[in-house]
């Protein structure tokens, strides 16, 4: 964490090490009854989310199922075409080796607007079902 963030955390008495109990919130300075929560290294949380997503299927509150198989179908489609729906996405982005898990850029590829739009396009046009049936599951 950079020196500016460390100084801010110190001024709010936020600690994550050295005390028996971690302090990660303070009362909001402007709005009574509200709290400010501090999370160290926010961009890197996306790496943990990507790792979980690559290991487990997700069911949304509205009942839709999301799986890494959808990403793999998009990657398979990209490998066959010159015009790629999600040009920054590749098979390394779903790889969970120690080195690949550490890359923030890989998580940014997975959770990009381009990837979600591409999967939605493939679903609406029937390409997703076809790739899941022939390329990913087969």
C-alpha cells in the first residue's frame, strides 16, 4: 500500500496488524449513523473473485447460472475467429496456476464489460449453447 494510503489509515487509526483485533471501520465524519469501511488493496480483491469464479459455479439472485464454462466457450470462439468478441481474453485468464492467480490484469480481463457483453451476445445468438455442447463439454 502506498504512503498516501498508509498516512490516511494512520489518521483514522485503521489497523490490520499488530493489535489483537483488526480495525477496519470508523464512524462517518459527515453522516451520523453511517460507517466508512476500509479495505486494503481493493484492485487485488478482483483476483480472489476470479479464482473463486473459476472454481465454482454461481447462481444469481434471479436464478441465472454463471460458470467458467461460459468463459471457456468465449475463449474457444475467439481462437477460431480473426475478429474476436473479447480480444483481451485468452486461456491464461482462466488458468489458476500460482503465477496466473497473481495477475490483476487477468482478473480485469475476466470481469470486463467486453467479456460480459460477448457472453450475452453468444447467448442471444445461440453460439454459447453450441460452443458449450461441442467445445467445452465434449
